[in-house]
C-alpha cells in the first residue's frame, strides 16, 4: 500500500469518524490486570520464550517481558498472552511524520 | 473459549511436544492454517508443548516436519480415547445399554401408590377402589386417567372433601382431605322421642318438651323411651312434639381380670438377627435359607421399596425380618401386689371406655382370692346423659 492510497484511506476514515482500530493494520492492546494482554491485529510471533514474547505487528514490534508466559486464544488476528507480565515495550518501524 | 475446550474434550485432543529451533515459525503456520492450539507452554528454549484436536493432529505433524521440528504425543485426552480403551469390553457396553434401556422402560410404569391424609382403613378402601378401576402397581403410566379417576372416587365416596392425584416419577401420590362426618340432625319441625342409649338407673330427668315417662330411680335398658314425643291431652287428641331434654343416669362400667401369683412373662434378651428376602412382583427369593438360631423369638417384618431417587421406585422390594430373641421368666407376686396390678390394668381399660373421667361418681373394687390367683373387679359408676333423639 503506497503512501498516497494510505493518505486517502485515512481521510475517508476521518470523514466517516471511524474508530482507529477498525483498520486492520492498527494493533490494539488490551491489558487486564498485570496478567493478561490481548493483542488484536498482529502479524506473527517472532519469538516465544517462557519469559519473553516478541510479536510482530504492522507498525512495529511488541516486546512482553515476564514469567511463565503462555499464548492463548490464538487466531489469525487475535492473541492473548497470559502470565506474570513485568513490562511491555514497543519498537516502532513507522516514521513519526505521517502528516 | 472455555466452551471450546469442553467441546474439544468430547471430540478428543492430544497434548503434543514439539522440539526444534523454529518453534515460532511452527506457531505462526499453525495460526495461519487456523489450527487451534491451547494450553501452550514453553518448557525450555527448544521445547514447546500445546494441546490440539485429533482432527488437526495430522496437519500439525506435517507443519512440524516442514519446520524441522520433532513432534511427539505426550498425552491423549477426551472421550474417543476413553471409549477406545474400553473397546474390547463389549459385555460392559451391552450391560450399560441394557441398564439404561431398563431404567427408561421401568420409569414408564407406576411402582408405588402412596395415599396420605386418612387413616389406614380408609387408605385400604381407596386402594381397593383404585385397583378395581384397573390402576394397579405396575400399570403403564399413560393408561391412567387421573382426572377421570378422581371424579369416580369423588362420586363414589361421600366422606372425602378433596382428593388430589399426582404422578411423581414412578410414584402415584394420592392426597385426601377427609370431610367431617355430619352428625345426624333431626329437624326441629319433626317429631321425635328421647330414648336410652345405655342401661342405667335414672338420676334426674329434665324434659323441656314432651312427656317424661321415667322418673328418678327407674331402671332403664338400652332402647327404652325416656321422653315421649307426644303430649296426651284430656280433652284434645294426642299432640306430637319434638322432644327435648336431658336425662342423667347412673351407668355402670365393669371389668374383671384374674391375676395369677405366679406369672410367666417373656423378656427380650437384646439379641437380634436380620434376614433379607427379595420380593419381585410376589416372587420371593430368600437370601438366607437357614433357620433362626434362636428358639424363642419375635419377628418384625418391614418392607422396603427400592428407589433410585426419592420418587423413582423400582419394582423390587426388600423384606427385612428382624428376629428378636426372648426368654421366659417367672415372676412371683404377693396378694397385694397382684391386686394393685389388676386394679391398674382394669382402670386403664375403663378409662378408655368413658369419655370424661370427671363424671365418675363412685369406684367399686371387688376381689375374690383363691390359691393360685386373685380375681379383681372394678366398677365405675358414671353419671351420664343417656338420652338420644329418635324419630317417631
């Protein structure tokens, strides 16, 4: 998807007042307590360890650190990570300048 | 998600252990091929375990091979594996089916009729009435027309105010409310006499209406007229009336008893023995064939109906015969003791006969002694109203 098309799509979405997460390229994180993270609109799992989960999305990578992490409710666009979550950080690959 | 795992339990699932360096690739391909993995666990850096359904297992194996991972089944869970385990035990399966079918068929019949709300005599009457209508223990449930049966009973019997029937499981519950018995009332307009209902000696006559034909001190017998229901006039013809009044009379109640000085009585030793008998539709099977080990004993039989739940009776009864051993003992009484015992026994008997103990005016006690026994007689003199009304 080139930047022009993206731009047009953004404008249509704004005009229709669509919520951002409707766009399937926008990941949405829902954190429940410190034990459960629901990630919608993800691309794939890059790394899965007991203490570290690395998830690829369309706009970057989500790193989840913790203990006894398990993957649950895996479907092609939702994923739940359960366990003792210590920290979540992001590695963005999309530039800030998006007009 | 919870429901999904339950469904997978019914369909059967396997716990697989995947070992290799490209586990993330394995997970990603599984997700993209829409294979549901749950209960995932990363034990070590190269070992990954997860649950997957039986139908997906072949696919999972293929994916694992593509990702250069070793795959191994750790556990097999779910109904298909349990059934497979008992596959060779055909008799077990057959009996299970037979039992289920038997329970289904048995539950279509009535195996117990329960009547409540009335005394035993009337219960038996109603039971025999129902049996005559064709409703027996063991009848097919749908043959019973409850409303029709209720109507028939209500028409046939006047002493019942309300009757309700309900089928609970294999139990037919009949609840009855008895109607109060109406006393025989003679209408004020009708003519009547007052007659004696007991033998006695008249103590007092209070006639409110009618002609008293007995006076104080007269001896009357049962059925004698006490107050006539007509008034004889000298100049007019007999005028009939509704006689009314109280006739008090002395009535005697007496009881006799011989009390022996030497008495044999039986005493229970406390030893018990239980014998069981199975009863299937009056076909009895003794579970213990041996005779009782006691020489003298009382037997108490109780019938237990087998039931699964509180209302699901089975057509099988267990009869429990309890044998209680007893011993013969001898007791020696002195004359006074024997007399006391006799008087007490007789008083208890007499108290049951009379309605009100406050009306007792005199108690006479006669005794006659012989060598072996003492004969005691107790007489109550009771002041009672002995008049009842009888239509002319």
